[in-house]
């Protein structure tokens, strides 16, 4: 080979190299289309463009831009968000003849998406910039830009981007939420800037539910926290052409984005590589329930609920369970039993009735009716088959069609009592009155209350004098009358738990006892006795001793030893209680673990407690923990989980598999124990005021444990006075216990060994649930980098 030909070969080789490497480039031009798993990467390696899917099972693929340095696939822009392709290898993203960037289905030759810009150039090129902006521009003259993704955003607002109001055209750029976390199709929530220069969030592009307020030169008036964040530079522009706001991250190593979330909230999220989590350090509105129609028609919102803030009102069920699971509640709920009105005219079907729902935020779009009293108001609603509810305060309000914006346990000024129209068969049997009291929680609670009413009626009829009876074995079978006497007619109430109230009583031999009146038990007397007898055989220093029981008619009572120091919650959370020192807390945690391990592993039949929470841990005179209320799950059967999941205050302890309706194993108790252990450490409820600004403690703990900085998790009232080794172990154990996957949680027996220091505890991972829950600790996360 001559030197010249050798040089030609070399050049050819180099050319072929550039062609092969073409998809490592940052641009698409007429000769370099993109298909299949090809990608382009921005020059500095920050962003990638290509086909992606967030749901591998669906075969719905999208052209999108995502972060190269973020291990969790996080699209920041999507081209064909409403028109996915099923096979990327048969789809082509390329520059069309007229110069637009287009996505085409190669088989059908159909156009799926286009930049649809007016092009005045012979050659165009699409370049992915390092700030995440995809720019379609003149191939020769880079300042000649025809289209850019920053001006056509989807749901993400990136550093350097802007969201403008164009004064000439009167058009606002807009962020629109995804339909759900797996589907980028436009959802119902959007953000745009109005003519007045304020950003507003809207539902269905019509109803506004949040605004930033006006720009005051430094911050938006409703977002004062902007002044506290020093990682950004802000720009606000108002010139003859447009009005816009823009932010940029000062330290370019920070990965942050602002999104219109599927929740309808604007969220500022920051990637924390150490823990591989997007953490939120701001959101607006702060309260989920403030988002218009978040729970859809006949859905009811409640901030206290952790995972699903929405439930259906009584008599309704989720329109689409699948959407619901994906946190898309917009479809709301549908009626279970059709109304009699306008439908079933059979003589056997009763007229529709109304369910009283108190302390509820009244739905929007009421129609006023002139009524002299509540009965006229009710009749007005009954007279029109499309009337679904009424309310009578000073005036009569009627609602037609789907009820939007309900919120339960609500005490705001726009709250009140709502009468919801239901088919008569949906309501508990009742005399005389058409309006029946009820609770709004998932339907079950209401029937529970109904049963309770019946139960109270029945029991007041049954008053028979009998004397004490001793059954064989240690358990005493009490007569209802005697318990009534012992407790001074149930006058000294010690507390009210999930399944009934507890009263103090004094037996004839002066022993003080706690008498628990159970509610909602449907079990027959014989079965109840059998169950209770097995409970009577359980003996452990950390488990409450059952002294006896009563089963008469529908009455079911249990009699326990009385614990003078009350329950753990009163010592942990009440400001007027003496602060429990660390060694007592550790001893309490260990004692509870031993008690549960015994229930799970040492009893003849494994007993799952199912309701571990501080209220169910009693403290004896020496502050030893005594687990109570075990065995109730079995006694109550199916009712139990219904009651539990509808109760406020219990939800924070319930494991994910339970919430999703899977079979319950002892690992459900392990989860609840972990949640409670975190509360023992912090001295605060995990679920206390979970709003955007407030740390969700389990997530904070999971992050701090991984970073080896657990001292800040300790209850501030202890002022750091704790055995750091024990604190470290306790935090790690708690984080292992609250893993999503049952298999990753330790058994209670292992927990005992770990707390005793006899078993090594490794660093727990952050569970997917916590990662997904964006309720993190801003300060801690922000200071960790
Ligand atoms: C989809 O599958 C790919 C490769 O099989 C995997 O890397 C990715 O994490 C999966 N994505 C989802 C959302 O499951
Ligand atoms: C392209 O834009 C024109 C107006 O600018 C519009 O009428 C047309 O529907 C758009 N086409 C597509 C495919 O978006
Ligand atoms: C490039 O385009 C800009 C804007 O269209 C124009 O002002 C400039 O003169 C062009 N430059 C060249 C070298 O053609
Ligand atoms: C923008 O500027 C114009 C003209 O100076 C002024 O009239 C208008 O009030 C400004 N708008 C905002 C939102 O600041
Ligand atoms: C959104 O508004 C359109 C009309 O503007 C209406 O047809 C549609 O039903 C609304 N969507 C919902 C979910 O209410
Ligand atoms: C950040 O900026 C510095 C200097 O401007 C540059 O060297 C570095 O590559 C940038 N890092 C990233 C991640 O963009
Ligand atoms: C009406 O109700 C009766 C009794 O519940 C039922 O048997 C019948 O099928 C219903 N008819 C219609 C049209 O819903
Ligand atoms: C029921 O009320 C709706 C809404 O006010 C009204 O449009 C409709 O005509 C009424 N129907 C009857 C039968 O009165």
C-alpha cells in the first residue's frame, strides 16, 4: 500500500467511525434519524433523547428527554405524549423534507408527531442542549431557531427554561400534568401565567385552585419561601413582548426540576444521588385536598390518609381501581346501587333516602332553593331525579350530578352537613326518619355505626340479674350485670380504642381491672368463647393477661389486668407527660419486640396482632411495656380490617400489603412495629401534619440512617442524651422493619436479637414506597450535599 492509499484507508476508517458513533452525537439531521434504542446525548452528558416507556408491560413508547445522570428514568419532556408508538424499531424520528422534526410510523407511513414549525431554511438540525432544551434550528446559522422544547414544555420546568405569556398573541405557555405516573398523556392539571403576571394552577383548564400571587421584585407573594433558597437565581421579565419568570440553579451539579405533578401540585424536586431519591423541597398548594376535584365525582379527600388521600363516599365505589392504584383519582366513584328515582319503579323498591354526612367540605356548584325548612329542602331534592345531595344551613343548597371537592373530617368555613341521596337498600334499616346518621369512610364505617345502634338498643333491653360463674381454667366468665356494677355502669372510661371503649373497674376482691367493651363482633357465643379461651392460655411478661370475659346476647367484653401508667402514646406524644428517657424507651421497644415474637413464634397458633400502635402498648408500674388487644383480629374476623382501615390514626401503622388487600402475615406486625419504633425514637407521630414542608419522619430516618447521621432523629426533648450505639441499632432496625417487601423485613425474633445486640444490623435500603412518597425532609436533604 502506498502512503497515499494508506492515508485514504485511514480517512475512510475515520469516516466510518463517525458514522457508527453518530448516535453518540447530540443532534438529529437529515442524514441521521433516530429509531429503536438509538439515542442522542447532549454535549456535556446531562440529557438523553430517545424512546422510553414507564410501563414495560404496555408497549407504549414515547420520544422523550431524560436525565443521563439520574438512575431512575425521569423524563423531562415528551414529544408524542398522547400518541404512543408500539414498536420503536418501526418508528423513525427524523427531519422531514420541509425541515420539521417528525415522528413517523414506518409501517403505516403515518405521521405521529411533528414540531409543526414554519421553516425558512434549506437544512435544519435538531440539537439536544446540555440544559435539556431540544432546539430545531438552521443547520448553518445557529441563531436561527424555529422551534424548541423549552417553548413547548410538557410537565417539567427546567433550570433556564421559562413559562411565558405572549402579549402579542395572548397565548400562555403551559405545563400539564401526566395522566398518571406511567402515562404521559395530558392530565387534568395545568399551570400557566396569566395576563396579570401571576402563575395559576387550573383543573381542566377552567377552574383555578392555586396561584403564586404577584411578583414583588424578589419572590411571588404566595411563595415567600423562594427567599430562603439560595440554590437559585430568579428572573422576572415584563417587556413589550412577554411576561415570564425563570429560575436557574447556581451550582450546576445540582439536579433540580419543577413539575406539575399528577397530584395537581407544583413540586420542586431535587435529586439526591446518595440515596437515589427525588426529594421534594416545596409544593403548592401545600394541601393535597386543595386541588380542585382531585378525588373526582363522589370521591372524598382527607389529608390524614397517607397513601390514598381519596376514598369513595358511602354507597359508591371506585370507577377504575387500576387508575386509583396509579394515584389517578380523577375518574372518581360510581354508585353501587342505582337510585329508585327515575329507574326502578317496581313497587317493592323503597323511595331513595338520604345519608347524613357531617363535618364535610360541601361540594362546589350548589344551586340555591327557596325552602322554609329542612323538609322542604329534602323534598325539593327528591322531586328531581338528578339531584344527588342537599344541605340545609341558613339556606337550602341542592346539588345535581357528580359531587366534586368533598373532604371528610373537615372543619373549615365552607364545611357543613351534607345529605347524600342513596338507594334505600344502601342505608341501614331505620324507622321513621329518612335521614340516617353515618360516616363517610369507605362505606364500611357507616354500616358499622348502624350495627352499633342496633347493638345499643338490644343491650338496653337485656338486663337480667345473675351471679358470678367460674368456668374451668383460669378465665372467669362474667355476667354483664356484674361488669356493669364493677365499672359503676361503665362510668370511668380509660380510653377508646379501635374496637370499643375500656373502662376501669374494681372486682369484689379489690383487684383493679380494665374492662373492654368490644364493638362490631358478629361471632356467636360459642365461637367467641373458644377464641377467648386460647387467648387465656397466653402468658408472657410483655403481653396483657386476660382475666375473663363476658358473652351475653350481642355483648362481648374482655376483662384485663389494669395498668396504672396508661398507654405508650400518652407518654410519647403528650406535652404535659414526663419525657421518657432513652434507656426506658429502648427497654420498651425490646419488651414489645419480645411480646410480639412470643405471639408470632411461641404460641401454639401464630397470633398476628394486626393493630400495633402506641395506643395498644400499656405500661405497668415499672414502665414495662405490655402489649394489649392481641387476638382481636381473629375475634373480629373480616370486620377487623374494615374497621381499621377506615379509622383515622391507625393508617400510619398499616403495612402496604395490607392496604393493597393481600394476605396478612406476621410481617404486617413487623411493619407496624417499625413505624412505632420510629415514634419511640422521635417522640412524635410519624403522620403528624404531613404537609409539604413538614418532614415525613420515616423517609427522613431512612435517609439519615444511610448517611450514618442518626443523632438528629432523636427526640429533641432528650437533648442528645442517649446511648448512640443503641440509637443507631434502633434506627436501623426500624428502617428494616418498614421495608415494602415482607421478605426484606426481619422476623420479630430477629428484631429481638438485633435490639439485644446479638445480631449484626446492616444498612437498610430506602423502600420504594418511601422513595415514591414525596414528603421528605427538605432541610436534611438539602444539607446533605
Ligand atoms: C423496563 O425494562 C428495562 C429493561 O428490561 C429496565 O431497565 C427498566 O427499569 C424497566 N422499566 C420499568 C419502568 O419497569
Ligand atoms: C400545525 O399547525 C397548524 C397551524 O399552525 C395547525 O392548523 C395544524 O393542525 C398543526 N398540525 C399538527 C399536526 O399539529
Ligand atoms: C443568522 O440568523 C440571524 C437571525 O435570523 C441573522 O440575524 C444573522 O444575520 C444570520 N447570520 C448569518 C451569518 O447569516
Ligand atoms: C408590565 O408592564 C406594564 C407596562 O410597564 C404594566 O402596565 C403592567 O402592569 C406590568 N405587568 C406586570 C404583571 O407587572
Ligand atoms: C373538561 O372540560 C370539557 C369542556 O371544556 C368537558 O367536556 C369535560 O367533560 C371536562 N372534563 C371533566 C373531567 O370534567
Ligand atoms: C459545571 O460547570 C463547570 C464550570 O463551568 C464545568 O466545568 C462542569 O463541567 C459543569 N458540570 C456540569 C455537570 O455541567
Ligand atoms: C327493581 O328492583 C327489584 C327488587 O329489588 C328487582 O327485582 C328488579 O330487577 C329491579 N328492576 C330494575 C329494572 O332494575
Ligand atoms: C332537575 O334539575 C336540573 C338542574 O336544575 C334541571 O335542569 C332539570 O330540568 C330538572 N328536572 C326536572 C324533571 O325538574
